[in-house]
């Protein structure tokens, strides 16, 4: 029965990918088959080139890269690394690049090398980086020049090649690998590639979430069935390509032959200029980015051509209702919301129709994904809250450090709580491991964050639990006021008390000028601890 279900899923996946234009036509099939026989996993860029040719694949501040160009660049890197990585066994390649052509070249080249690919978080500090590189046994790192200092504690025998650079004096570069080696189709690698994506690592060095073998066809198929990227699209990619949401979105765009405009470092005004300049039809962001975009003046937002913009997709964190309604009011029915986890890729995707009916929903499971709400070890009825479990072809069995998440009948615990409504839409309510008990009341910090996100004078907020001698734990809120507006602790407490129950009112409110967030749009516990110390709170 399981085999029949798998076969049915794969057949449906083929149909979705063909509808999206992501599969070669009949005339190209013999050529694609020859490429795959000759080069195995190294054939990916050449297959893209055969399908899409001189269509523009990537736009970044260094210019345009066609699909033909992309194949040549990847072939040069693969052939160059083959010449220097001569030790037996499968090599491990780390890629530490902001959004640019090099993020894609690094990933595709490492796959073509048959390597174990580790996508290194651009927010890591030097100590965390050294720990991750050592733990993952990385042999070579392709990195932007700005991260040279972050690699200072990495063992010197780990090879390094500079990817993005504005300095012509950098000696060992990715461009140099291309210039000094053949751009002919490489031979098939001797080993199968695998991919390691790092968790957010909010309290220490991030764990590695490994995936061996290529993803099931249902992964990109499920994506395009809900977020219908097509080859005619020009997509602004603000979500970081080194992490799950941005990585998946970038690779699906290339699979369909779309043009990806890489936003190297998100700044709301500059990112809007990219949308306008390139007449983008789709935008991929994390919620913090989307909020900052929507906070721009009406005169700026009016410059975006609504007749061309057919998709805004958000992922990586929870969307609050006020932001959903603001996007709907400004741009119409274009917003999509992806809920996922590093350990399982996407879990549900909300379409514009889902969000019109229920603005706080995370959507429904796409093709190839099953989701269950579990309470006391068994599924609960629609409307009841429980722990969210997922089963998909992309879930991991354990982290690279040997630890694992809880499993139940083949389903992976996401660490979140939620519920389904009667229409089968999922609502994520908080972290199952983040609930605190304060004065005998169960409280989720995320619930308070979402309430603060609706405050008209607050542009950013984070809420954490801290130890309390009387109540066991208490809530501490960090808030950023809108420019020119004064927000006091009393204002915040009064507002939360009116929105939620008294047990949800933070006992401490710290007003800060900014909440520094990483590329994934998340603020770490270490950052919040430092802000609290600056304001005299232990």
C-alpha cells in the first residue's frame, strides 16, 4: 500500500512539474538523458542550459548570468575542485555566501562534485563557525570575502576560496577556479552528494540537519502547486538562500527557468528599487522583511506595478494578522505563507484564498506531506490544540551530532503546537517547548509577540521567558517604537492587558532602538540577553 501511495504521489508530482514547465520537452529528452548518463549529478547545470539556454537565470549587483553562463561557471568550479581535492572518499564543501550568483554556483558545483554540502549560516560568529566546520569535517569553504574574519579560528588546512569580493587582490577565488580550469561538462562524481542545512542555533552552535540523496519530486511539485512559479517570472529573492525557505524557493525558480534577482543584503528601500527596476512578478521574503517593506511610504509602495506583481511569498517565521491584512489591502490577493522547519522542509503553505478566509492560517499540507495534531499520544479532532507532527520525503532522521527529534509512528515532532479548522487549514499557536508556567498559568511568548505586532506604534517586538523567584518564570518584552513615537512600559502593559488575559502581560518591558535580526529574520537569545544587560536587567 505504501509503495502504491508513493507511486501515486510521484505521478501527481510529474503532472505538477510539467504544468510548471520544469521538465524537459519530448524533443529535449534524448539530450538530457545523454547528459545525465555522462555526468550524473554534475549534469544539473548543463540540463538547465539545455532547457533554458540564454534566458537570464540570475541577476545580482555584478550583472546578469544566463543559464548557459551558469553551466560554464559551475563546470569550471567542479573541474577546479576535482583537481585540488584528491584525497579518497567524499569531500565536504562548506558554502557561506549571501544571496548572489555565488550562492547558487557554490551549491550546484558542490553537488556536481558528489560532495557533502554544508550551507553555513552567514550570522555565525568565529567560535561557532570553527565548531561547526570541525564537527562537520569540512574540507573546503567557498565564502564571501566579508566572512574572512569569521573563519579566523577555522583550522588552516581547510581550503578557502573567496566567492563575492570587491577586492581584486583576493588570491584564491571562485572566479579564479573558473578562469583556470575547463568549463567542459565534468565526469560523473564517484560519490553521491548530500546536503546539510544548519538550524538557527539561537542558544549555541547550530545543529546540522542532513539529507542524503536527491529530494523526492514531490518537494518542488508541492511548492509550485501552491506557489505557482513559472519560467516567465522574475523573482526578487530576499530570503537567504543558505537556509531552508530561501534555498527551496531559489532552486524551484531555477528548475522552472525563472529569473532570480538576488537581493544580497535586504534594505527595504533598496529592495523596493529592485522590484521596480526589474519589474518583478514575485517577491520571496521573511516576515520581518515584509513588515519593513510595508512600512515604507505609500508613495514608494505605489511605484510597484500591481498589474505585474502576482505573488508575494513569506516563510521562515510566523505572519501576524495585521501584516497579512496590510499586504492584502495594498496589493490584493497575492500573499502566500509557507510554514516549515529545517528538519522537514515545508509543512503547510497558505494560498491567497486561504489567507482571505483565515488571515492567521499557515495553510494546508501540499503534495507529499502529511500533518497530524497530537494530544496525549493520539490525533485530536479539528478545533482542538495539540502538538504538530509531520511526515514528508524531506524530513531528517537525526542531526549530524547524533541527536534527534521525537518521532511518533514515522512522524516528526515540529516543536510547535497548533490546530486544524473544519476546512483542513492549520493554525500554528506557539512552540510546544516554549510554553512557560507563570504563576500557575500556561503562557506562550509567541502569543504576546503577535499581540504586540498589532500595536499601531510598535514596529518590532520580541518576548522571552526569564526566571522569577515568585512566579517561577515571567515574560520580558523588547519593543521598537515607530519613528517619532514614544512608547512606555505602561503603554505596552495596558495594551497587552486589553488584548490578552492578565497572565500574558509582560512583567518587564524594554524599549530599544532596534532588534538586530539575522538573515533569517530571527533575533537570538544571546542578542536579547545583551540588550537586557545594556538596560540594567539581568
